[in-house]
């Protein structure tokens, strides 16, 4: 999806011409928000708001595709047991909330399983900071915290 539209380009171009004849900045300080500078009915502000909505939609769409791809990768590996799925995703580095969203489980169920997994495998400590796309890349490259010695020694 192309989020940059001709209207947005025109709006940004018009905003870049912000100096008067004396070269004095008419817009205010660098920390001033465009929403506060332009009136709510200004065509440029409307174009920027449309852009923001398109970007938000694109991000949500990308996240949904990544979640579905992760589910497909789990299926390709033949991991059918929910507990093993949680263990696998945690060993890659996903946290409780993201694992729950992928597997459609409650955070408490995921957290309980992770605690059990950590007790049984004290050497495996998930980073709990990677995002869906990062996890998908690791899965497709067959890198996990359990099986791949290269990944175990990898430092963030």
C-alpha cells in the first residue's frame, strides 16, 4: 500500500514554504505540533490525518499477516501441542502477550506454561522483546534458543 498520496505531497510541499520575505519562521518552535498550528479545517491537516490513518491501517495489516505466517510456520513444523507451541515461540524470544495473540490463548495460560518451561530449561531465557516479523525471520531460518547453538550465543 502506497501511503504517500499526491495530496500529502502537495500539503508537505506547501508547509515547507514556511518563511516570509524577511526569512522569519512563521510556524513557531520545532516542538510545536502540526495539529496545533493548522486550523482543523485546513486541507493540509486533513491530508496529514488521512496519511496517519493509512499508515495505521498498513501497520495493523502487516502485523496480521505476520501472525498468520507464524501460525503457518508452526503448522509446517508439525507442532500441534499448545504447550510445545508456547515453548517454541518463547525460545525464539516472543513474550506472553504476543504468544497469546498468535495462539489465541489468555496471557495467564501462556505465563503459566512459560514458568514451567523456564524451570525445566534454566539455560533458555527468552528475550521477550522481539516483534512478530523478527520471530518469523528466525523461524524461517530455523533459529531457536533450543536447537541452534549459534542462536544461543547471539547477543542483542
